[in-house]
């Protein structure tokens, strides 16, 4: 009993410290200079679980908690676009059992969260080759898209069966077929036209890319769109990723100078 009470107060202490740090970070964030578009590679579920002696599936389940939290904070902060990497075109190489777990969690997530997503005005926009996903996953995605289509808050791009190279291949195919049927001329091909044929057509490029879990690579994510994005890496595993980490990333982001190939303002 005594040990339980000590554990309870220790947890409370940690929570109070985290809250104090969050408030401190919030004070440092300039609400007028928030990124319009944040992209996140939700990585580290497997390692999080294995370190606890659990199977990788537990890690994916725990990752859903982080997803919930991060969508909420981004929506509360007034971020316009959040692109979340959930399943890559390369992730089919995983054992079938793990793939099934991920697809089932996706269905469960949408069914459990759809009301809250609607209350918060979140619009769900899947990106990737969705038609190749299992029928149950497609059905849940369709439901979420239909239910949230009129929402005007945060656009949540959920990258599923997504590959940056596949995305470019799909754009090239679409452009090539317009050239072939004469509805487009070669001179009309521009950076804007290519952007307009990507899954993220009409959206601004990400301002900030976040990758938790310590790996320093982009793993075939948003190859075209990340041209001038600021990168923020963290060793925290995705299931432990919370509001405080987003706030840390935002403070860091706001201290950077984005030059887009130009010159420093002071030079
Ligand atoms: C991210 O976590 C989830 C997916 C890729 C679907 P991982 O499963 O890649 O976890 P790690 O990187 O092996 O720890
Ligand atoms: C990237 O993570 C894909 C997702 C998080 C969905 P991976 O774990 O698949 O990437 P690699 O294999 O470490 O590059
Ligand atoms: Mg990984």
C-alpha cells in the first residue's frame, strides 16, 4: 500500500513537471509563426515494445495513443495540415501477422475516433495507393473521408501504402496520359503542374518534418515536397511521443532561419 502511494505521488510529480515544461514551451511559441504543414514519420513502435519484452503488435497499439494525442494538439494549435506516415510501400515486406495487426488497428482507430475527429473539425485525407489496401481498411477509410469531408479544421493526410517514388510515378503517368490525349502541351509542364499531380495537390509543402525513434532518414516519404522542409529528429520512440515533444519541435523550428537558397537577413 505504502509503495503504491509513493508511486502515485511520483507519477503526479512527473506529470506536474511535464505540465510546467509544456507551459514554459507554450509561452515561447509565437502563435503567428506556426508551421502551416507538419509531417511526421511515426516510427519506433517495434523497438518500444521489444525493449519492454512485448511483441511488436503492442508497440503498434501503443502508437495509436500517440497518434490521438498529436492529432489533438495539432488541431488545438490551429495547424492546417498534418501528414502522418502510417504504412509505407516497403512495409509489405513485414511478416503477414504484423501487417494484419496494423490494418486492424487502422480500422479500430477510425471507428473509435471518428466522433472526436468530427467534433474537432478534422478532415481525413488518405494519401498513397489506397486501392491496394485490404477491403476492411478501405471501408474504414471511406467512412472517415465521407464523415469528415465538410470539416474545415486540420487536414490530416494519412499516408497508407505510401511511397514517395510511387507518388512521383503516379504523377508522371497522369501527366503523360494528358500529353498523349492532347489535353496538355510539353511547355506546360512546370514545378506547379507536377505538385498539382501529387497526392498532396493543392496543399503547401511541409514546413516541418518530425521523425522520432533516432533514425536519421526519410524512408521514401514526400520526396518532392520536402525540398525546403526543416527536419527535426528525436530519439523518443513514437509510442512515447506526446504534446511536449511537438512543443519542443515548434520552439526549435521557430528559432531557425529559412533562407530557401537566398541570403541571411543580416548579410
Ligand atoms: C513504425 O514503427 C510503424 C510502421 C512502420 C508501420 P516500426 O514498426 O517501424 O518500429 P521500429 O522502427 O521497428 O522500432
Ligand atoms: C517508415 O518507417 C515508415 C513508417 C513509419 C510508416 P520504417 O521503419 O518502415 O523505415 P525504415 O525501414 O527504418 O527506413
Ligand atoms: Mg521503423
